[in-house]
C-alpha cells in the first residue's frame, strides 16, 4: 500500500538531506527506526493532511508506546502525554474506536512540537 507524504514532509527531507543519503548517525538517533510497519503507517496517516477518518485508537496507542511516550491517565477519558520533554493532552474516543479528525490534528501538532 503506498504511503503518501505531505509536501511539508518532503520539503523537510530535501532540506535536511540534500544529497538524499542519510548517514548512520542520523539513522541511530531516529526514533522511527524502532517502529514496525503498522506503526509507521499510522504515523504517516496522522501526518497526512487532511487527516484520515480511519485511524483507530489502538494503533495510536501502539505508536505512542513505540515512541517511548509516557502516557498518564487524567480525568475521564483525557490522557496526559510526555514525549521528549514536551507535555500534551489527548482524549480517548468515546464512541467507537476511530480517533476524530480534530484529535488527529492535535496529535499531529503535538508530535511535531516533540520533534517527531
């Protein structure tokens, strides 16, 4: 299944790696190397604009665990996330297992601010 990257992600890659080659140092420091295929696909779906309406909560939770995010239960269905020293909040879906588009936008902004 093809993965579609946003123009911003492509421009970032071209700016960071103008020759197209990634050194071993960058690969070792990249947190996405420890993720499986499904987690990488979930990350791509979160970074997609407009956000997909077909991202399930269990996939988001698996992605956050793969990124070594600290997940702390708050009030009700609200969760507090800590990733790379950046704190954020996220709500579990109330009905069904799909994460809302608005929550995906918040999660995308949070992951960007955390350097992912």
